[in-house]
C-alpha cells in the first residue's frame, strides 16, 4: 500500500520589506519604483515599510512612492516626528509638551495625505536613542529605562496617535505607537501603556496604540523562549 503525502509548503516565511528609505536616495531612487514593485511581487511580498521624518517626506511618499509602487504593494508609513528635530525649539531640549505638539501636527498632516493607509507606525526604537541613559539590566522592568527622557518619548507617541486620530476619526487606519526595539524591553511597553514612569510614579497619561510592534533580531534567539536576567519573559 502506498501512502500519499502532502509536500511541505514552499511559501516564503515573510511578507514584506523592512525598511525602505526612498527619501534618502541611493538604490531606493536609482531603481525605478515599478521595478522594485515587480521584484517584490515576484518574491511573494506585498508590503513595504517606508520611513518618513518630515512634512516634505510625507508628500514624497504620498505623491511619488505609493503611486509608483502600484496596487500590488502596500506601503506602511513609519513616521518619526523626532522631538529633537522640532525647528521651533532652536536647538533646545524638547519637553513632553513640545514633543506632543510637534508629533500631533505632523501626524495630523500625514493623516490627510496618507488617507486610507491600512496601518501606520510612529517612531522607531526610541528606547535605544542616544539621548537616553543606557537601558539597565535587560529592559524587562519599567525601572530599567531613563526617567529623564521618558516623558519626552511618551509625549511624542501620544501626540502621534492623537494627531492621526484627529483626522481619521473613524479609526480606518490601525496605529502602531510603541516605538520599542523589542527584544526583552517589556518594561517599555508596561510603562508606556499604563502611565508608569521609571521612577515608579504612576497616574501619568497613557500611550494608546492599536498594534504593538516587536523588533526582533537574529541575536535575540528564539522569540517564543526568551530568558532575561530574572528568568523567562
């Protein structure tokens, strides 16, 4: 008696590109967008994450990148209203209020230009920013992070979410507003999403997000079996 088996799936175990930098030239602009889209489609990819760091870059993605890639490739904008880039500060250190206002304005503008995007992400790995003190231990606790810069990042993420929702009131676009590097930095999520600061104080404004992102790199090991300083996470 013969037994017929089903061959293993040959599907590629990923679905998108992370991340493209069209706004910064190089291969991202030297290779025509239509050709990039064709290559991604040939590989079975349907999504690309595109970074954005200013109003002009929002316009470029809306007016050039999205139409240039065509209907088969979905662009997920990653909008970074980096608080130290706020021109109104004239080089001064941002505050939680200035960070909120700067992010709110940019996100609201983006929502008008990128209307209909299924997902938008705000910020990128703020927990590892050079303005912070180094993350203590393995980042599994809220107390492992820099209390001085924490309100600035919280203001940025809250302003981003609120700014987009001020335009997209129906919630058509799902928002990622956690901006962590991932790995074992669970304390970042715990604090941002519950209004807790690294100094242990509570009752602060909470960060809203529809989706939680987790960056994971090869040296992070098995994401389903992670071990930190204090044991399994």
